[in-house]
C-alpha cells in the first residue's frame, strides 16, 4: 500500500478505440477506506476506465498503480491476486447454477491458490463451506442459496455477484452500476451492502452509479467524467455545487431536493 494512503493511483489514462478517445488523459486516486463514486453521462468512459483499472483493457498511455505496485501491464487475474475485486454492468454470474454454486466456484478457486498442497483435504473443504456461508450471510441471500439464479431477481443476482467478488479477499472492490434497473427496495439492500463493505469488512469501494441522490448520500469523494475527460472531482458538496457538472450531467433542478 502506498505510504500516503492512496490504494489505487491511475495517472494520465488514455484508451482509444479506432479514432475515438474513450478515456482521454484521466487521472484518479482512490484513498484507502473510502467509498469513491465515478459518475458521468452515458458514453462518458466510465466502464472503459474501469476496464483499464481492473486489467480487462490496456491503456495506450498512462499508468495504474495498485497497493504501491505498477500494474499497468498486469492481466486482470494478477490484479485479483493482489486484492482487486470487480463486478460488471450486467452481472457476471452463471444463471443456470444455484446461488450457492456460484459463490462456491469463486471460493474454491481462491482456496486452491491459498491452500495449495499444505492443508488436508477435509480441512480445506470445511474452510470453503465456512467461507461460502460467511459471504452469503454478509450480502443477505442465505435463504436463496439453493435456488437457481435464473429465477431470482436482478437484485439478488447483483448481491450474488458481489459475494463472488469478495471470495478472493479483496482490498478494493470496483462495482460497475450495481443498482442499475433495480426496484427501490433492492437498491436499498445494495446501498446497505456497499456501506457494510467498508464498515464491517474495512474495504475500499470504487463504484459507478447514475442515481445522484444515492451517490451524494453514499460517496466520500466523487469523480466526474464527460466525453472521456475528467470534468471534476471533489466531495459530494463540491460536486453538487459545481456549475460545470450541472451543465454537463446533472441538469437543471436535479439536485434541488437532494
């Protein structure tokens, strides 16, 4: 971890598709122990930036430093081993499998790496069972563990994906629009889980979200992108009062009742 408390430090990130700069010279610093929101209109480059941070895309320019190590050219699986978790706009789950089976896949994959050949098979299996129970309990979906994800709500699928992202014991979790398309009650559950990621597990969270009332109530710090460029960064109060952010993204009257 960097000595100044910065867990993730991305500098001058540029990602080009054809002739389009999807991300254009963007820098982003995520402090340890914070809930950091990344916002912007559709097409602003948020998911592309997430992909460069998590190793699913390599930037043409710029550097990504995680826990004090330059990971710019490291593949996503190496970043996972270093403590970076990730969810996606569309939940990356196996709908034909049960909730338990989905989470167990992640836990078992990590357990094989963690235990190697030094732990007796019975003890390793028991540890996997305990870890699956812990993760399902943390996100609150233990009651659905034997049900196929295909028949469960979008909110439950997202909670399952968050549990899967925690199976590798990350220090940082990147959540890409975890509340998109959810009913209000399901959104409230996700908000509680995000808060608990920090309060109960001590994790750092970088998340993309379009609901500004949620963002302003949840985030410690907010970064705003517009057309691939960094538009603004600051506290929720800073962003709410920023005229450029209102013009580019929030719109007239969006924050009047926040």
